[in-house]
């Protein structure tokens, strides 16, 4: 699988987490506590223009109630595992 396909799959999972939580990009940016992040950065993650660093992925996983592995493993469906509160 190519790197660009993997990035798009991660982007789709990150977007799904935010939408399932019912948050806007600005609201999610406020909940990411590892760094001060502007909502434009969230957009970049969701469009696959940027890849979040590990600390940001940890914040996403905590908000979603899943392991970081579930976000980055392309063979795992977040919603089948009961994640995203």
C-alpha cells in the first residue's frame, strides 16, 4: 500500500472521530491538549495534507476512546471496535 493511501486512510479516521464526537474543527482544536493547534491544522490532518505527530494522535485516541494503534492500523475499523464515545 502506498504512503499516500495510508495517509488518506488516517485522514478519514481522524475526520470520522471528530464527526462522531459532534465537534467542529475549532472545537476539536481546543480539545487537543498536547499542543496549541489552530483549527486549520485539523483541516490539514483531515485532508491528508499533514500528518499529526504522536502526541496529537494520543489526544485523538483518548478523545475517541481507542488505542493509537486503532487510528494508524489500516485493517482496524474504529466503529467495529466500539470506539468513539
